[in-house]
């Protein structure tokens, strides 16, 4: 047997290769079990980054389904509530170039909104309650409804079903506690502003005079 | 009244980028004077030529990028790149060498990467390396230092130099004035002890420490560097680390001055582009390491690389290659050399996730 | 000399302190008004104690702390509260917040206040008592952030070092310097009180920069024989930052994210020490502070003892303020202060300086040049950060890297921006990035909650779906059963069988399993028993002391309860007997039973009931009850007679099936009728519905009236009850009629009071919903278009009217019209699309 192998280089090579394949396969298999990483599945990670408004503007019935779709290769720029920052975060996570928001699905709104029910107009039809994806509307049939503002994600899914149009999306007022500095404007704008200083001073002085 | 909302601080030092760059330009003068004294008008012509090309290129790029031209020209950074390249190029190099090098430095090495502050490599050195690889003949034709000229022969005057640079008919060629540099000489030395070499070669026996003319040029740059250190334009970490590591390497391989020796530390410190590199090239903040600890490592590795390439590489001088190679490594160095922040037990890594 | 450590980094901006130390601290005349913000410090805003129009005395508490980390505010002088509303407050945002406006009366009339008695010293009081006094004096840190002092003075850890911050490292500001020069003795006493409250720390240090030799000399004699040490250290900004001062004086570092108390250190400003002394010694709350007014746009530069709430205009007016020479007005120093955009902003507890900078002092910042990573910022950073890297990552919004580079250890001192040769507003980048990161963290929390709620809802809906599916399954099975049953009786017409089937299915749907029924009945019995028990008890007590009438009522109640219990018991017995025969079967049984059987059964049950009633009459010893029972007995007997008669009239040989058929048919017809009526009602517009209701009610009232008359004639005891019922019905009728009126008159009475409008809106919407429910998709669209058109028309008319009257609602009406138009076009488009 051994002699046959030794004399026959073809068989020797074959045996060697198969042997190597077995050894490495065993090592790899062992490593796969031993060093298995219990990481978050990618869908979970994508879902973490989505804003959870559950608004469906992406065309999927909620954030999780969209996360699933992204994991299956859908575009990452379909989420207007998340806006560019979410797209950037997704791009970083998935290691792709960050595209700009797909206008087809809506525009990014800088101002956060919450739903507000004009309560004296509410007829208590519960349609908005059924539409709310996060159970943020309180009420019962024939009773006035109201929005729990702190739980409202501003998805405006409740606006459409209202038969008496008594739901408004109102911007969340900014208070002292959540005020922050803005990023400085780019240098180019500053230069432009300095090149036409007359305009600025004129307007400022004008304000004072007015 | 126009009460503007402006972020603090409301006070500011008088220092500006333009003034920092001006200081750097000013600090090159001792070196430039030494170069002109020992090697003729060539370097000055280089600088003037490179400077104007650089400014033109910069302006053109700014126009193309639709940025305010004068504002960006005002930072003098293009001029600094041009001057450093001009100082590094051999005096009396043909005009097109200077033009190609400078425009490559500004257009490719600087602006293709995003302009000032975004270039990962030192633009002047990129230009230099491109020239060295593309035009080795022109780039190794160094004129002889003044002390080496025979009695009665004088180096070309300003106009003659200009004619040579512009390649005008009737002007002589640079070859008439070239001579080997100390580092060349040392490389080609195979049989002589260092002491013998110093005795026999006029390049060394006419010099005080390292190589006729070259030692003064390097001392000039050292002086300029010290001035910048004094004015706190950069910290001591990079230059000192580089010089120390170069000296250390040279000392280790001095081999008692045998024929296989790679030269004494002093000779390495005062030859070629050592001082120019130490104080003007590797201190380029954009492409070097960020933290002080990082700069120590950055400088030390450059010093070692210079010695390695000089001794065992195929190029006699190595500042440009060493700096560019370490430019590659700067982000990596930065990652591991974050300073320890106040209130933290130890420093973190730049890529570290939440604590 | 005590060893001092070196400050890392730091810068030497021009000091500019000499201008404002030439003159002593002055007091300004009372301003015309004082505006006192309710929130002048870190923590929750104070809770208002006064109302508009109140007269208050100097030192009176206007608002009290609300919560632990909060500080009250006090009236800086006597006067009248003229306004409590939103005004711009000193804040970098320039935003407004709630402020109390006080009009001084010039009397400076103090409220009663007592400090520690002159004969006692503060050591005679417990630290807790002193802390309470400090808390009530409204003292917040006067150095910068304004952290409530009482909170800072009650740390959870043992304090080994008390540091008094007299560093005042910011250029221009000399408030602390002048305070130390002029009120050294009081400051030292304040420090001793602080030290006592903190349980006597091993070291008490006063840190002063070496550019204030006068302050040092002024304090020196008072600290000579105490445990307080004066420490002088080289002048360098920002040595006065709490963390930096701790490092300079002790060589230790406050851990990142921690407090000085974590390493046994408490740091207080000299101004705070002075305020504490005033509060403890004299009982005076914090109503004024020393503020530097400086800058070249003011001709006089000096320090004032300013009442909290004094408008800045008042301060500037006394200092020769030149508006045109002022490039920016800064509250605080030039390194960390913020610009003011309104001159009416008041001085608050943390206002140490008003800097009216001239154009020379603070020229408009030049545009930022690119960062060349020169590293000067890193050299200047006192926290050993890499500002150039932070800037790089802030620009690219790379929050992960920013946090890895310890962005949150940045104290925003501004040293990096100060030295930056490219004029980059680094601090603003850091502040904006910090804000972004904080906001994102909050949003993360919110989105996590939204996710949890969404997922919960999803799970709930799935469950509901499953329950529905199970029901459907049950219905299907019941239908199958019915099918087999009807197949067994094949001679029945298919239609009726179907009717029965659906009826059965419905019954099955409502039907609970026998076990459940049993359980329900058991519960009912228990309830009835306990009810009976309580009623009996009540009867007992009433028997003892109640009136006759009450007794009767109670007796009736007991009887009622007993009856109910019996009912429940008998039901249970029935269930146990017929366990297994379901309601459906009963329906079928009844439907399929012959009239004879039915009548016989009826007779039997009547007889049974009569027997029971007779027994009851015998048992009863109450007269009225007996009478009632007797009348019931008579009725039952009459019924029995009726039934017997009917049975007799029934032909003996009637074949079973046809009759049976008839009955089943009748039942089916009844069901069909009811359904049709329901459908009709649903389809009817609200008006019609109401009209029907009214008619029905009228009929019922008619009947009730007849019954009442009958009862009156027969002198029945039910007269009262009947009367009440009639009244109720009449009320209902009135309601319905009113509703009907509003509905019919609706179009012309749109502008009626809101109650009517609301109810009519409800009615209309309901009507619309009902209509829509019975419409096809296309009809719906058409309907929408029509209604929109009419609404648009109405809105237009209104708008025209409003315009004619120049009403203030014109704008809103106009937008409404526009909105309607948009919706109309949308609807029309939809309709058009629907057509093909």
C-alpha cells in the first residue's frame, strides 16, 4: 500500500490533498463551534438604527420589516424620519457609501412633530387609535380621544383616517433644556457674509429701528 | 444695535495660519543663504520659479473649485510647499523639472486630496519623489560646493545660472559644475577607511565636520528650526526624535570608522537633507502624527528609515522616502497614542468603542 | 509655602483686569423694575409663591425650591409684583423663560429676618440647621454654573479638602478680586461656616492667582490664626476651572464623569462663601451680587453690588455705555461668556461680569480657515484632549470617534479656539456635537420605547387575530352540525334550514361551554348569597330603629334577594340536569315542538308557579307582600286558564309537520324582519333614524299612558313606578325631538353654540360613516367629492362674508378654503382614476 503510494506520485498527491482537506476541515469546524460569536444579527443592528416611528413611509409596515428588507439588499435611503443621519449610520454599519434621501418616500423634516387631537371636534370614532402603531392615542368609542405626546413618534398615520380632520401634526416646542448650539456655518458662507457686510448691518440696524 | 450671537471665546491670539506660514518661510532663510553661498544662485531661482508656479496652480484650483481665491491664497501654504520643494531640488535643475514637481505637489498631492489640511502626504516630498523617480539624471546633478572649485574658476553668476536653468542656447550645462555629494561619496567608497576618506577627498578635507558646504547648509536649517521651536510653531518631539534616532543608528553602525562603515553620526546629521527634513518636512502638521507621543514615534521611525535607506537602499539620500513612508503610518500611530485625558486612568485608543 | 502643581496646557490671554479695580465696589440706585427669572441655576425652576399684584418686602421668598436640586428666589427690594410672564433671560440661546417683574417702591423695607443670634456662634447650630438656612437663602454657586450650594455642601462622601476658588482666571473679571479686597473678614467667616458644615475637612485652601496680590494681602491677616491656607499660584487660564484648580492645589484629578466629592474635595467660590456668611450671620437671602461692568464700550469700568434682576440697561446707563462702539455685549468673561442679544436681560445670581467689548477688543471673527492640524490647540488644552481630532470628527458627525476621544471631558474653556491660527470656532463645534450626541441618546431611548410599544401592539393584534380565527372555526363547526341536523330532516325547505342554521351559529357563538356556564352560575349563587346576607343584616338593624316604611322596603329587598338566589340555584340545577343540551338545542326544540307540546309545557309551568306562589302566600306574614303575591297569583291563574283554553281549542288531529313548519317560518320571518330593520336603520340617514326613534317613543309613551290610567283606575300599587317610567320616556322623547330639530335645522345653524355644533357634528359624522359603510368604493368617492364641493362652497361664502366684515378670521378661513380645494382636486382625481 505504502509502496504503491510512494511509487505513484499521482496517488500520493491525491492522498496528501485529501488528508490536508480533512485536517483543515476539522480545524475549521472546531473553530466554528468553539469561537462562535453570538453577535447581533444584522437585522437587529439595522433596526436599532432606525427611528422607530413605524410610519411606513419606506413602503414597509414598520421599522423592523424595513430593517429586514435592508438586510435583504433594499436601499438604505428610504427613511425620511431618520433623515441623513440615519442613512449615514446605516452606511457606516453596512460599509457602503451613504446615498442621499430618496425623495420618493418623503422629505426630511427638521422639526419634530407630535399629533394633537382638537378634542372638542373629536367624535370618538377610534379610527386613529387603530391606526397608531405605538398605542399612543388614548380613548374609547364615542369618547373623546387624546394623544400621549411623550409616546407619539410623529408618524402622522393617524391624520388620514380621521373622519372629521381633527388631528394636527404640531411641531414639538423647543425648550431651554433641549436647546443646543448649532454647528458653525461653513467658511464659504462666512466669507460671503463678510463680502457683503453692508447687507447684514443694514438688516440688523433696521430691526432695531423697526 | 446689532447685538450678534457669537460663540465664546471672544478673545483670540493674533496668530494666524498665514503668520505661521510666514514664520516658516522666514526660518528657511539661513539655510537658503548657505545654499546660495556654497552652491550658487540655483536654489534661489528654484524657489522663485516654484513659488510662482505654486501660486498659479493654487489659484487655478481654487477658481475651479469655486472657492474664494484670495482668501485661500492668503494662507501662504502653497508658498511654503513651493519653497520647501525649491530648497530640496538640486540647484540649477532645469526649469521644467521645477514646474513639473511643483504642479504635481500642488495639484495632485494637495488638492486632489481635498486641499490644505486634508492631504495625507507631504506635498513637497511627493513632488520631490515623483521627480527623483522620473528624472534621476537631473535630480542627482548637484553642483559642487564653492570650496571645491579650482583656482580661477568661479561658479556661474545669477544670469548665467538663469540661462542654465532655462536651458537657453549658449549657456553651459550643469554638468560642468556637478560633483558628488558627501553621501554619494560615502556610498561609493569601498576600500578606504573613513579616516582615509576624510583625508583624501577634498569634499571632506576642506570641511570642518561633515562635508564642504553641506555642513553649513544643514547648520543653517538647524538655526531656522531652532527659531521656529523658540516661536512655538511646532513642538520639539518630532525633530529631536528623528535626529536622535538617526544619530543612534549611525553610532551603532559606525563600525569604528572601517571601510564598511556607514559614516559617523555627525556626518549623517550634517549631510543631505537631514536638517531640512527634521525641522521643515516632518514637522508638517497635516501629514504627521497628532499627539506628542505619536510625534516621538513618528520622528524616531523616520530617523531610522533615513539611515536604513541611506546605508542599504539604492538612493543616496532618503528623507523624502522616509517621510512619505511614515505619512502612511501616521493614522496608525495616532490610533495608539491618544494622550491620557484629565480624569482618566489611562489613555484610550481612537477606535475604541464606549468605555 | 505649599507645593502647587502645574496646570496642563492653558493660555495667557491679555488680562485687562486693571481697568475695573481702580474704583471701589459701588451700589447703584434702584432701577425702575427688576426682572427675576425663576430659573437662574442648574436644576429645576423654582416654584412660584406670589401672584401678580402682590406687595412684597425685601428679602421675601418669591419662589421656593422645587425638588432637591433647585434654589428659591427672593425679592431684592420691597415693591409690587407687576407681571409674571416670559422674558428673555441670560442664556446663550437668547430664549425667554418665566420671570417675575417687581416694581420697587423705593422703601427698601426688609422682611423680618434673623441670623444666628449675635451672642451665639455658628458652632452652636447643627450643620443640618445651617444647611437648611443656606438652602432657604437661595444660594447657588456664584462662580459660574450656579449649582445649588446646599446640594454641593451635603456630599455623600467624607470631605478631606475644602477649596475656596479665588482664582478668577478669566480676563476682565474682577468681581471676586474686589470682593476679597473689600470683604475679606466676612469671606473668612463664611469659609469657616462652610468648613464647619462639611465636618471640618483636614485642609481648607483658598486658591488665588498670583496676579491678585492685593486680595492676597487683604485675606492674609484674617486667616493667620486659622486652619485656612492661602495658596498663590501662577496666573494661567483656565486655572479657575474647578477641575483645574483641584489639580493645581492638590495634584489630584477628578475622575471623568465624577464629582470632586468623589475624591473628598468640595470647591466653592469666594462669592458663595460671602453669601453664606450673610445668610447665616444676618439671615439675609441672596438678593445681590458683585458684578464687574467693563469693556471699552463703557467709559467707566468698575464693580457694583447689583440687585439680582437689575436690567443690564440700567447697569450700562450708569457707565457711559457707547452703543456704537460696542461690537458685542458679553455676560461673563471673554473666554467662556456668552453674548447677549437683548439689553433688557437681567443680572442673575451667576452674572459675574458684563463685558461691553469694543470693536477693537472683539472684532468680528474672521472666517475660519482650514485646520492645518498644527496642534497648538492640543498644547493649550487643559484636559489633554486632541482638539484638532475632535474638530475633524465633529465636522463629519462621527459620534463614536468623538466619544472615544473623550469629547465629554471637554470643559469648553475656549483655550483651543483662543490659540487656533485658523480661527476655527472649535468650542462651538464641541458644544454642537455634545448636543447632537445627547439628543441622539434621548432619541435612542425614545425609539427603543416606541419599538417596544410597537412590538407589543403587534403581538396583541396577532393574539386578537388568533382568537378571531378560533371563533370562526367554532362557527364553522356549528354550521356543520346544523347541516347534518337539517340533512336528517330532509323534508324541510332549504331556506328555512339555512335561517335556522345561521341562528344556531349565532347562538353557538355566544354560547359558553357548560363548564363555564356552571362556573358563572356558581359565582352568581355566591354573589346572591352574600347579597342576601347583607340585606338581611340591614333588615335587622332597621327593625331595631328604622321607620315602618324603611322596614317594608328592607323586607322587600330581602325577599327579592331570596328570589334571586333561588333563581340562580334552580338555574344551576337545570344546567346540571340538561348538561350537554345547549341553547341551540333548546331553540331547535322550541321551534320543532308541536303547539300542543308547547301549550302543555306552558300549562305545566304555570301550574308549578301557582303552587310556588301559594306556598309563599302561606309562608308570608307581611300584609302588603301577601297582597302583591295574591295579585300575581290571580294573573297566573288567568294565564293558566288562557293556555288551557287554547289547548282545548287546538284540533287534536292536526298533523305535526305543517304547524311546525309554520312556526319555524314565523321565527325565520321574525329574524329576517329584525335584520331588515337593522339594515334599514343603518342605511337611514341620522335624521330619519331620529324621526323613527321619536315615533317609536311616542308610541311607547302612548302605551305607558294607557297602562298608567288602567293602574290608576284599578288603584294598583304600581302607579308610582309607572308614572316614573312615563316621565323617563317623555324625557327621552324630548331629547330625541331636540336632536331631530338640530339635525334638520343644521345647515342654517352652523354658528350655534358649540354644544349643539359638537352633537350635530357627531350625528353628521355618524350618518356619514353609516352611509359610507353601505356604499361602494366609487360611490364613496363620488360622495366625498360632492360633500367637499358643498363644503368648499360654504367656506367660500363664509370667507366672502368675513372679508366683507374685515373679520380677524379671514386668514384662517382662507387657508381652510385652500385646504378644501386641494382635497377636492385630490378626490376628483381619485374618482377619475377610479372610473376606467
